[in-house]
């Protein structure tokens, strides 16, 4: 964990034809951000120069060959490539995806080797990133392979926190994918994250039903009665404050989510539609359960406004602050949970 100096905050650049570079640079136009962290962007001097010129952004940066060379008080650019890729704002191109993955791989390697402390990922296009050596539907799945732990897609905005039992899979496959083991694993990962990353001592978690009206006692599907209800009861009996399943259609509209520290949705849109409706522009996608800290803004590549200078950096800035706060919370949690006998020995020795 970080002990000396400012937090080194790595940034993968995302799709070059989207708004990733724009929101990252706009975040650090405010020099006060340098008081909190040292930004390290994984791309190239030429690519970032082209982007800032095209967007009319007045920001200077410092080119380096390795993240370990990052200088405090400057926007650092790790030169991952020497060539000049073609930028076509607003278009999903093979080249755009290729360099998004080059940036991501370099950033993750730096994270694994402690050359950066946390990672914020700019948006990618899930289609054009596919390649022979990269067959993942998104960041979360790739990071789950590269970093230790059990990953959980966790959307956070202040006290609103929504996790997903299943994330980037087709709706037709959701019910079959949800098993008692999956429910147990995701709930336990969520509980650990709420304690360690968000400082909540006794987290309360609500699970949303798989089927409309949570199956209506088997009238609209049996998965809720056969899988969710008994597993939730099992978790509760173990001392985990898990409740549900609740009918998803009225849960957020009735403000029931305010009674819980987090909500675990059955599938992607069940959780993300209400989350983004309530918090769009302020939300953060956090990958919980991993050995390292990674966040992302709650929006995509936004091709429709790419290159126009219209992108709002608010969510990206929130992702930066969330990553730093989670790192601090983890450090505090580890300090508080060190072996008390070891602490006592240290006190006596001094």
C-alpha cells in the first residue's frame, strides 16, 4: 500500500476514437488535481499531442519511457508505442481497438508490478477490442484474469452501490448462469469490499429477483424460489446481512435501496438502468474483489460527441477520487486488522 509520496494514478487511454483521452486530459486541466495524485497516462506523446490539439486543450505533459519515472506535479505520458495511429473520431475502427488494448495491457502490467498504485480505465468498445490474443467482453473479465481475487462489477455513487451477479452475458443465459455458488461468491465478495474498501463494518445487502415479481411464488419462473431464497437464507444464517430477493421493478422507485449499503442485481440492465438513471455523470464503475484498485467512468466511448470538445469529465474525475479513496480505505483497514498480538509486541519492544 502507498506510504510515501502522492498516489501514482495510472490511466489507460481507451478507444482513441472516443472521448477517453478528452475526459482524462480535462480532468487534469485543473492543476489542483496534482495535489492529490500523480497521473500516469499509457499512450504516446504524439497521440496525446494530436488529441489535445484537435480538442483545443491547453495542457502540458511529461513524456517518460517507464511508469517508474513518473514526476510529481506533472501529467506523465508513458510512451507505449512509437508509431502514430490514425484517429477517426466517432468511428469504431480496428486500429482504435488495437491501441486501446496496448494501453490497457501496459497499464495493468505497471499496476501488477507496483509502478502505479491504482488504475482508472477510459472507455473501450467491446467489439473492436476483440483479437486473437484478447477475447474478453470488457475490462472486468480481463482484469479478473490478470489480477488476484474474485471480481465483482460494482457501480458506486456516494451511498448508492449496485453490484451484478452476472455482467456481460446475454439475457437468455442469465437464469442458467446464476447458481447458489455464484450467489454466495458474489455476496461474500461484496461484503468484503464494503468492509475493506468503503469502511462499512456491518454491511446490509439486498438481492433483486431474477424473474418479474421475484417469480411470484413460482408462477413466473422457479429460479428465485429454488436458488436465490435458500441461498440468501443460508448466508443470513452465517451472519451475513443479506436480504431478498426483492421485486426489481419497484425497488428503486420506492427508495428501498436507501435501507441497504448495497444492492446485488441479477443481470446487467436490471442493475445499471436504475443506477445510471439516478446518478449518470457522477457514477463510477469499480471492480471490487481484486488485489488491486481499478475504477472507470460510468459511460462508454460516446462516439457521437467524440472530437467535438463536448465531453463532460465529471464521471472520470469521480473515478479518480474513488480509486484514491478506496486505496486509502484499504490501507486503513489493513492497519486496523493487523494481528493485535503483533501490535502489542511492537509496543513492548519500543
